[in-house]
């Protein structure tokens, strides 16, 4: 039986962490076990209490919990999760409700069928539901993906997506250095350099949040991402 490691970086997500865990719990992946790895990046709210309560009330789930004593950023939390993962495949799951765990099977299919080593879930292809929010965010995502594709020679439609599913040996073969939002172009640059890597893309739904609902990314993160595209494609 295969095992899917689900790495969940969490920072100040007390309002939604139990909801995303409920969604993951309900996902039926026939023939595949689920391993949940939650990394609390030194949240200042009651995220930790919410997680402990959930674990106590759902002892049948395979949940590992780790906490950073200092806030280090999403990339550091993901690195911790990758280091602790023991599955055959790994996916990154944000603790908010923007991405739907019911679509794990869509991302797994190209790997299980022997076609792919890495699968990106694109918010900009396919006929699945997408919440209509910020025009300039979509333009920014398109620009970042375009610049990244120029250097990696890939034809991705959504480089910045959270949903990236990997064969475990692929993600463990790279080290993530970026602690913030530069990690997406860094990961893409590094896996694109792996000889004979097979990267696929599938359409997913997207339930984006507003800033009032807790969205954290801003325009400064876009400039950081551009810097990282150049850094990891030209100098790494």
C-alpha cells in the first residue's frame, strides 16, 4: 500500500486548521494511506491548542505535530515537514481553505499511472470552480509563471500554486532555502534541473481568501519571487 505524506505549514490558523483537517480526514484515497504532518511556525494565536484538541479527538488519524520555537517562515516549516515525512508521495497543503483536499486523487493519478514524477495543480486551467477575487494578483501570477518558464523551459500555467505533489525521492533530493514566498520559484527551478524529470499539470479548483479573511501574500512578495527566479535559475 502506498502512503501520501501531507505537509501542513501553519501560522495563525486557529480559525481554519480544524476545518482543513476535517476535509483531509474525509478524503478517500483507495489503496493509499494518509500521513498528516503539521508544522506550527510559532503561531501567536491559539493554533497549537486547536491542533492538540483535534489530535485528541481524532486518534485514529496518523497525525504528527511539530512546532518551531521561533517564527522561521513557510519554507522552513515545509523543510521540517519534508524531513519528517515517510510516505511514497508528498503534497503541501496550506492550513487555510483555499485548496480542496478532495482533489488529491486528481494530482495522484499521473504519478500512479506511471507518467509523472511531479504534478502541479493549476488554478488557471480546467473547468473547476474558482473564486473571483483580485485582478492584479492574477496578472502577477501570470507574469511570475511566464518569467519562470523562460528560465526553466517549462510551459506551466501556475508556478505559484500551493498544490505540488512529488514522488518522495524527488522532493527529498532538493533543499529549500527560501523561508517565505520565494520557495515556489525555488522549488520549480531546482526540480526543472533534475535529469529526465517528468512534470505534469492538472486543473484544480481555488477558493481564494480576501485580506480580511486572512490572506497574507502582497505585492512585495512578488518582487521577492522575481529575485528568486533569477537567483535559482542563474546562480544556483
